C-alpha cells in the first residue's frame, strides 16, 4: 500500500475499522487461517468472551461478546463471531461451526452450547461433541444426575462403565479429579429426552476436589458426548477445554489488554478483535524467539527484521 500522505491517523483508522463489515472480516480471517495451513487439531474448544471496555453503562449497553473457535493443542484461533445485540451465544455458535471443517474433530462447548440443534450440526459436519450439562437442559441433567447417584450407591457393581482418577499437586494445592462414564442406551427408559440428542453415546460425570490448606472444595459436573471413548479420554478433553481460557482469553487480557480497549463505533470492536487474534496467531507460530507473547510484541516494535519475520505468513498469503 502506497501511503502518499503518510501513516493514517488514529481517527482515520478508527473510522475505517468501524465501517467494514465485521462478519465478512471474520470470514476472511477464517479463510486466511486455512490458507496458511493451520491445523485444527483433534480438539476445537468454543467459548465466548465479553470485551468489558466496549460496554456503555450510561446507555445501558453491554460489552461486545465474541465467540471464538480455538485449536487447543496448537493454541491458535480458527474463527470468531460477534454475538448480536439483545441475543446470546447460542445464536452465534451455529454460524461459527459453519466456517469450520469438523471432520475427525471433537468440539467441546460449555453449557450455553448444549442444544439439540448444535449437536445435530456437529454430527452433520462429521464431527464429535462433548457438551456440558446444566439447568438449560433440565430433564437431561436431572436424569443423568439421578442415574449416576443410583450407580454410585451400587458402587457401579455390574454396571458397564469406565473410570479414571488423576491427582496433581503444586503451589500448596492438591487436586483430585475423578471421571465416570457409561452408555445411556441400555438405560434409555430412565432418560426422558435421550432420543432428541443425535449421536449421543456417552454420559459423563467429573468430580473435582481441590484442597488448599484446610479448605476443601468439591465440584461435580455432567456432560454428554458422541464419543464412545474411555473415562480417561473424556477427562483429557474436558480438562483441555479450559485451554481457551488460559491460552486465549487470559493472553488477550494480559498481553493485549483487550478489556481496556474502548472502541465502540460501528464494527470497530469486532474488527479489532480479529486483528488481535491474527497477531496472536502470528506470534504463536514464531518459535525462534524466546519469551512470551508480550515480549515478542515489544521486540516487533523495535526490531524491523523480526517484525517482518513474524508478518511473513500474512504477507505470503495475501
């Protein structure tokens, strides 16, 4: 680009990002991710993040909620979709899934995405799902909880199931995670809505016990899955799902200070969110330099050769 008048001003850049269509830009981002050969990995985690700096309390406007599909193993963003105003993440997830090739992938989503339509779409796109259960699917959660309670009373005697236990220690904390899985099909008469869930093969219970000093916390969560896999495999996917919080949302807040950004005009907030994910992907794929994402960003600012090296995948695909 020949910038005869020099580098555009802050206001010019702001107006530009506010004008062009955020949905189209998000699709361009997804196509670029595919063009540079980013592998989607075995697991794709989908979760939303509210950009706190975009909220306008005096006008009663909530912060923009961005839903992102994240390749857990590679630590790379694959696609994103802004949640429409006066809507929720349920409406954004189907559009996000459409942009992805899900064959041979496991999609993990929290309770907001536990919808029969979303499960259908993942199966139709030849993927698998692990969906968290909460009150939004009351009968299924209630039936699942009651079955696990009954089986525990029997100590799972003569009940075909899988079990795994993992223990981790560190920083004065002891964590014990237990996972039980079984196929609900032989017990279909005890599940009132089982036939509504396409591809459902396994129900999962995970119990996490955390001990810090003398304080002990116990949390039990339930999931449904289209995988006929062991408890160990399911526990691995469920734990890895939180990589989207640690590797993406946390990094955006700390290294990019995303929650401090107050771009609110037009589509600017959603478009700048795409820019940050492009930059994060580029920095993640640059492995020759030591240090974290923040250190690499600083080096890009003062080292032209390194900056061009980081930008090369973007330039080569243009």
